[in-house]
């Protein structure tokens, strides 16, 4: 493109659409993150951060975390609901809770608990381990600890004891069998519980997690079960303990219309519980606040057709209208927004180790006069190539290339001849593709030509460890180079990881129209440093990863501002080889001893010298203690 600019790069990668003002490009062509703390702000180059980590001896892949972005998302969420409530005259307040399952890392919980205290921002625990975390970090008596999920006696007892200690811990009844257990433990301990109930809405949902709502959703009570629970609470004298109504539509809800419809049904059930005599007062609207991963601002699964302010305003409007119509007090509103809070918080950075190029713009050497006939015929296709004969030349290129391969299989041409044919073939396809770009109407067979010429860029990361949702549910994430945005990216690539698995690749990328099959990249010379970043990975990706090929957690660096300058506030070394081997039941000391005995037998057999044994044992120990990823 003539006159390539940074704005061209912003448009190509969509950073101004999905970056939410947090990420942008600077004049050097680097990706920057905008941080703001204690009245100071800075645009920090991600590449400069990586360079500093490397100077300190750190290695890629690297997870960069920005705690300030957590703070600003919590701030924005609370400000959105406050503004909506003030504008409409809503008489109750808003209290958010963070679902620990979305990202259980200690740094996340600590920052949310500390910064969120000014908003009485709470935590949601869906298991006993998560409750233990919540009870250790959430000591704000004005915040909520909401307990969902399966609850055994130990879980219930912990929640009740914390209630007696002054915390607001709400036990949400998710299944009919839970309520008798909660009542029994409450009586045994002499503690009145703070109760909520989760309802299974009939309103359908949208997006990848639509199954979290509706009649067939896994958790929650239906209408009949809810009335049974109310009757049991009244019979046991515990109806006055029921304060919260909860529903959950699912994660990443792309369409605001579905959110409004579900809230409308939920308020009707909430008001019915008030009519049954329950004190209520808390309406938990669940999670679902979406992130615009692809920047299309649409109802596609990886996007959303609304913003945070519209989300808050619509929920306040629906709840207020129903309550005013019924003459009922406005409840305090709660949302369990996890993805929307933590997604921007972290970026995975990795380097490209190698490249396989399919496009060959430079012509290869012509075949000699004594070269096989099919090889010479393939070369002659280039002489006839023109805009009017693209389809014919495309067909001929494939025919003659395949003929050479067949002759090779019968031993009639050499491997060198076959390699020569491959070079000619890819050069022809490159030329044909250049002509195709000029056509107004592209023949059907030639529509896939661009994908055939897509390169492989091999990245130093594991898709299964660091981006499991791309592999498992086709979630799109923004991927782009961290530098060189002053240059036009002239190549197209699929990004492969270093696992020995054909699924270990990113081959779906965001586009203004929603999706494309390649990533625009710059040409990488041999040995040249080229960095890519995957953005919006703070939600779920850090906790869902697996140990495919025994590749473990990457190194982590948390970045904050100190007097306006970026500092590394927290560093965590990634898994060593010994760490991941221990996860799958190997004892590293036993492995070393078994290898030592093998090495000693090699000395006794005369295969190696004692000095060589020393060297190989040193290398074995170093590898055990080393990083699981490529260490160039």
C-alpha cells in the first residue's frame, strides 16, 4: 500500500476497535498500553517491556499483566451503574462481585479486593477452595461473598461461621437438596443463614454459553422447585433469611436484547418472592457482560452490540419499571461480571522461531534442455500467464506439478527435479494470486488461492496451555505484531505453536467483517527478532490451560507505574521441566538417578569417558531445571 501509515495499521488490526482505549500504537510503530495510576499516566511500549525482561535474564513466552486495567474496569462498571441510577432516579444501589473462577490467580484476587473496597466490591465463590480464598481476602463487611455451586457440610459451615464473624456471606440455593442441608447446619451451629436462590429462567439466551440459561440449564430451581423451597423456609422459620434472587444467562452475551428479556422475567420472579413474604432486597443479575474481542460491535459470539454504559442503563431501566409498576422498593443490583473485568488485564507475548513461506515472488532458475518434459511444461505455463488465462494457467500448474510427483513415485525423475518443480509451482501460484487481486469477479476455484499461499509462522508458545478457548470453542482473540507497524505487513500467516499437534495453531483471526483465515505479518529474516502478542486473555485462559507436550505455565511479569514510570511490580517464573514432570507423577530426583545409572553403564561399556559422563549429567540437570519452552 502506497503511503502506509499507523492509521492503516490500526485499521488493519482493529486495535482502535477492541483496544478500548487501553492499547494503541506509538510513533515508533510499537504497541503500547495506556496506564494511569496516582494521577500519573504513561503509554508504555510492550516491546520495550519485553526487552527489559530479556535484559534481566527472562525468557519468552511471557505473560504481561497490568493491574491498573483491572482497577479501571471495576471503576468503569461502578460508574456506569451509578450514572444510570442517578439519571433515572433509582433509589437503591449497585454492588458488584467478581467470580473467582474467571481468573483465580492471587494477584487478581488481591487487586480486586484492595481496589474494590471503595465500591464494596465482592467475590463469588463456586467451590470450597474458592470460598477459602474469598474468606482470606474479602474482609470488607460492606461487600458480598456470594456462594454458588455444590455445597457440602464443610462448605456450609465455613460460610455460616464467616457470617457470625461479621462478613456478608450469602448461600445461594442452586438445587433442591441443598436447602435441608443448609437448614440443618444452621440449626446445629445456631447461626441464622443469609440466603439466596438461583432461578432457572425460561427466557432463552444467545452466544456460545446459551445453555447456561433456559429450561434445560444445569443449575437453578424451576418455578415448582422455587415454591417448594419457599414453603420449606416458611415451615422451618427461615423465610426471613431469604434476601437474594439470582439468575445466570451465561458468559459473553453478545445481544443486549436477550439481556433485557431475561432481566424482565427475573424481576417478575423477584417481586413474586417479595409477595410470598421474603424480605429480599438483593437482585443478582449474574454474569454475561461481554467483551468485543473482534471489534465488530455486533451480535457475533466474539463481539457484543452494546457497551458497558448501555448494559447498566438497560438493566436499571427494566428493574425500575417493573418495581414501580408493582409499587415495590427498588432492590440493590448485583452483577457477577468476570470476563469484562479481567480480560484486558493480561497479554501473552511470544517470539517467532521459524517461518515456512509458500509465496515465491522471485522466479527460480529455468529447467535445462535435458530436464524432464513435465518439468519444462510446468515452466512454460509462466510464459502464457495473463489476466485472461488465470484459470487455465492455475489448472495447468497443478496438472504438471502432480505429474512430476507421480513420475517421482515411479522412479522416473529425481528428488532434485521434484524440488525444482515445487519452486516453479509456488512461483506460478504467487504470480496468479497477484493477478487475481486485480479482478472484479474472481473464479470460484481461485477464491481459495490466497489461503494456499499463507505462510506458517512458528511461535514459541503452547496454544493448549495459554489459549485453550481458541482450540476448544473457536473463540477469537486479537493477535498482532508488537512492533514494526510503521511498515506495511506484506505476508500472510497462520501462527503455529511448538506442540507436536496439528491442532496447535491459530488459523482464525479478527477482521472488520468478523473473521479472516490469516494474520497480516511482516517478513521475518533469518534469525530476526519478531514478536507477536495475543490480547484480552485475562479471562479463563490462565486457568483452563493444560500440559500438552508437558509445556507449562509461561513466565509472568506484572507492570505498574511508579511516579509515571513503568516498573515490574511482581515477577513469577514459569514452570520448569521438573515442575511439569512432577504434575504428572514423575519424581525428578528418581529420573535423574535412573539416567545417572544409565550413563555409568555407558562409561563401563566404553561408550563415553568419565568426563563425558560429567558433561551429560550436567546437561540433564540443567534441562530438568530449565524452562519448558524454547530457550534460544
